[in-house]
C-alpha cells in the first residue's frame, strides 16, 4: 500500500466520522420531537486484493443511514389507537350525559318531582286554599321546565356529535392527501437505493393520527409506498387517494295507523358518510368517528328515550288521577299536563325522542314530538288554579250516544254542544277523555250508506270538560253524525274535600313504570329513574375501564418502540465523543502521512 493510499484511508475516516457526528447531532436535537425515530450510521470495511498478502483494508465506507423502528409495534399501536379513539369518545359522551342528568343531586329531576308531590300533600291539608293551589302549579311548572331543559341539553349533545362528524371527515381527507404526497416522496428517494427516513417518520405519525379517527389496515410495496384501506375500501393507494364526503341522510320509521295502514315517517335528518368516487356509504368500524356515530345513534337516544318514558308515564298517571277529581267549581275531566302540539295517535320512537303520528290542518304528514321536551301544563291548569282537582265525588261512568243531523248546523263556525238526553236539555259535561267516537254515514256514490269513523285532531276537536265538539273541515256529505261517549256523573263532595289531592300525592310511591310481561307496572317513578341512573353509571365505568385498558396496552407498545426508536442522550453523547476521537485520529493519520511524503520529497 502506498502512502497516497493511506491518505485515502484517512480521508474516508474523516468523512465517516463527520457523517457520524452529523447523525448524532440530528438525534440529539430531535430527541423531543414527536414521531422522530433514532437514526444509525451503518459502516462497512473497504478492501482491495493484494497479490502478495490477499485482501488489504483501504478504509471504511458508509452503507446507509438506518431508521431504528419496529413496523410490527407500529401496527399494534395503531390497533390500540383505534380502540382508544372509540372509547375516549364514548367515555366523554357518558360523562356529559351524567352532567346533564345531574343525579343524584339537589338539582336533578327527581328532586323537582318530590317537590311536586310535596305540594300536593300540602294542598291536601287545605284543598280550598288558593295559595296552596298556586304552589302546586308553581312546583309543577318548575318540574316541567327542568324536564324541558334536560331534554333540550340531551338533544343539543346529540346534535353536537352530529355536527362534529364533518370536521373529523375533513381531517381524514387532509391526512389521506398528505400520505399520498409522502408516498411519492418516499418512492423517489428510495428508488436510488436510499432510505427516506424523515419522510417515513412523518408518514408513520400521520398513520398514528388516522388510526385514532378510523380503523385502518396498512400494506407496503417494494418501493416503500403504502396502501391504506378501511372497511374493505381503499382510502390511499401508491398513486391514488379516495376522499370521504358527508351527506344528509333521512331516517324513517314505519308506524301502523289507527286504520291499519302503514306510514313511513321521517324521524331525523343526520349526517352520513360515503366514499366520493364509489358513492358507497361508509360505516367506520372503529375509531373516534365510530364513537361519534354510536353516541349520536345509540347511547344518547337511549337516555332520551328513558327520560321520555319517565315524562310520559308521569303525565299519564297524574292525568288519569286528575281527570277523576273535581275542581274547586265542581267540574271534572281536566288534564293536569299536556304535550305541546301532540294529538292522539300512534307513537314511534325517534332519534330525538318519541313521536305522536297524527295530522293537522297545517301539515298533514307532520309527526309530533312528545316526551320530556314537550311536556307542559294543560290549558285548564294554566288558566286558573281553581281547576286543580283536589276533590272527588261519587263517580259513576256511563256510556251514551248522541245523534245530530249535519244540516242543522254550520260546522266549523262554533262548537256544538253534546247532550245526553233525547230532548237535548241535559248537557254532556265531564266527558271521559279518549272515549268519544264520531261516525257519519256517507250517502254519495259509489258507496252509498258507508259508515266512516272520523279522527280527532284531523276531522274534529273536542272539549271533554264542557262537552262540545267542533268540525275542522266540511269534507263529509253525510246526513247525520252519531257520537258515542262516556261521561262521569255523581255528586261533588265540595271544595273542602281533599281525597283526590291525597290520591295524587300518594302516586309518588305507586307502581307506575316498567311494565312486566302482562303489562303490570313494577316500579315507582323514583325506582325507574334510579335504574336509569344506575345503568348510566355502569355504562360510564365500562367505557372508562375499556379506555384505560387500551391506553395501558398502547403505552406498553410505545415503551417497547421507544426502546428501539427513542433517543438516549447519554448514548448519543458517547457516540459524539467516539466520532470525535475517530475524526481526530483520522486527521492525525493524514498529518503523519503528509510529513512522510514531505520527507521523501526532500531526500
């Protein structure tokens, strides 16, 4: 080996040592950068064949700069990230529902229900006292407002989840485009048999974020480009990206009407997701996006339904007892509560609550929302506290029939009084709610003398207390109306009677909810609501436990990954000193050879 060959050995030593110091410096400065993987300089020995001695070393050469990372651990971390994204969203939803329901506390619904029953107990002590009656109405209104507010907050929470879906979809699309660009960048670098280490770090960081949003599968080709799929559809390919898009999807439910016909009614308009190219609807199998959809469609509606069931059961029980009592003026048949704009008709559960399906003059196909969101005081109670039925009477339920010729009245202009005697002298007051059936005989062809049953709220309205009905339109050419009804008769025990007030106050401990297989109630209002709160607590704990388990597993995998890809400052400082010494030694070698060459030249 000549002296000039030794100079080349020294030059290679300087080059490899300087590159080692550069890599070490990069590791040190990026030690705290998220997603950075430690880089390692791989060296190899250069040698030449000598005829006398065989292979002779001629220095060191750089093989490549290797990124220290485990692809298997990345895959496991992404799998746990999907679960973390899902359960973090579910846990947040349950925590928010707990905050809205606020049970047990002094501002929860059951606290206002108790105060409502307490006011009835107080009224029973002095049933003719206007102040006590006013207190009943005030406590009832306070309770109603809390039902309304709780229902609104649950509906707002559901809408918030719905509105968040497009934001998540936009982020998924942004990540997909960035991954596609990195695919191109990595392929162009590694086509020259080099490692695109920093680009791969960026891509892995994006994949980690994407895996929290949706469930993904990742495969890599021999050029370093990846294909990302979700739910069996390609999201990103080496040279292609398929965007997600949102659209409004109407949700319908089939309900059987009173006449036996089926009707499809729209109960919600929600955000749905599809692939922009294939237009196939996308239902993410996991991740944060799945958590948003399940919160919106399953978990929040479940508690909306439970709250509505409590409100409906409460209203039905109180109204049934109140209709049988007598007001301060001796009238009965009053409802205490009502639902805003809800006619009688079939019911169906919707995403925002429970609906009455009926028709009205404004919108014949409109469903009416009933439940906690629309509960209110009845018009009779709102107009006067004297209509609160604290007394009872010796009631006898009787059925009767009233016939009226259509031609005798101009229907729709004024209410028509119903009578319960042949001479039309005794007015049918205190008619029992939901017992009126009105039929008319259609005399026009093609079906002469066909009997048609009218629908309340569609064809007519009725005042059960005053015993009047009023037609809503002139769409029938019958020659008469037959009205069948039931009414209460009996003596009013007087304004000092408190029997019905006591009866209503005792409904607090009556079995009114959770019917069994034969329709018998098995729980009080408090027991029913306690079971709902208990179920919420169980769901919250399960979601939180699942989240903690997934976080723990992800942390374990990340710790293993950090052992491989993490930067140890102590190790890097040792490497820095090592490369410094090799650089100094290589420089000393060059200096020594230079002096030797100078000596030869001066001889």
